C-alpha cells in the first residue's frame, strides 16, 4: 500500500528446476520486484505506465543473468512471473493482471486463466478414481500428489500462451487486451485478493472461514473446489494468499 496505490501480488509457482537467484524462489522474486515498482509509481501512473515499468524491471533480471529472449520465449516456464491486482486512487480503477480477484462496491470480478479449470478437473478426476479404487489415500496424496504430477505438462503448456491467451507480469510485453479494468466510485468499498481464497467474501473473517471449511472437508481440492494442487503435508493451505479491504477515495 502506498498513498496512491493498493495492490496484491501473487508470484507464480515455479515450473523450472533452476532459481534465477539462489536462495529465493522465482515467484517470490517476481513479487518483491513488482512491489518495488509499485512503491515508486507516480500517483498519476496509468495502466500502460505500470505495465511498462514492471515488464522492464523483470526483464532486467534476465539480462543480469545472461538469459536471452530467445531462451525464455522457448521456455516460458523459466520466466519470473506474477499476477497482480492494483487499485489506482488517481484513476479510481482496479487493474487485474492475471488471476487475481476483487469485489468493487459489492460486485465480484475475477480474471482466470483460460485452461486452469480444465486442468483442475483433469487432476480431480484422476485422484477421485485412484481413491475410489483404493490405490492411494488422502494422506499419501498429501505427501506426494500424483494428480499434480499428471497435469504438470499441461500446466507448463499453458505457459506458452501467457501474454497471448492471458496476461501476467513476466518481463515480456503484457497482453493488455487480457487485463481486466474495473471502474470504481470515489468512495466505495474495494476488496483485492489473490486466488488463494477460493471463496471471496466481504470480510477477511468470512473469507478465512470459507477457506477453513474447504480445507477441512476437501484438502485435496478435488470436490467442492477443484484446483491444480491440494494442501501438501506441512503446508497450511493449498496456495498462498493475500486479502485487503479498503474504502476508495
């Protein structure tokens, strides 16, 4: 949060074996880099200004590591990638770049990846069949998710369509046509959240309670809410999450 912008940033789970910078995961590196960009955005910055600044900063990371555009075009899963939800006080707009979500004056908005639902359903069907046939257990799957293993190639394949079929911040030109812009009034309530909340509500308490019920009854995320991963052993949830509610103006 700054005097002119509020944002939630969700670094993408890395699909590459190599971290761009040792000791920090690529998704976290994306989040930290974009956070710094937003801290230095001028109050009157447009969506185009943000896209240009964030893209340039991420691309600078590649240049510093000697990674070529050709290499990253052929292997987009190696890019430092994040989804972002930003509110601009000056423009009274929310910008959803990637699969973040928001509630603006009581109206829910999201911006999901086109293939995410299909891949999640594929994983769910596989795991449901394995459980029904007694070939595995919930405990075993929380230790080693063979359903996730089965869809990793599908997930990597979707990386080849990022910033064409859907928008993300990844150091390459952002597909502006896939960014969702929501106009807000000068004084209404706004909620920004990452997709770690499967059911977004008007308060943090309600959103956390809904998440807790989901994790208690369906920790693998294959029934009441289908995802490309579940709650792994030692983790608190199936995904990291951020939530902020504020009054515009």
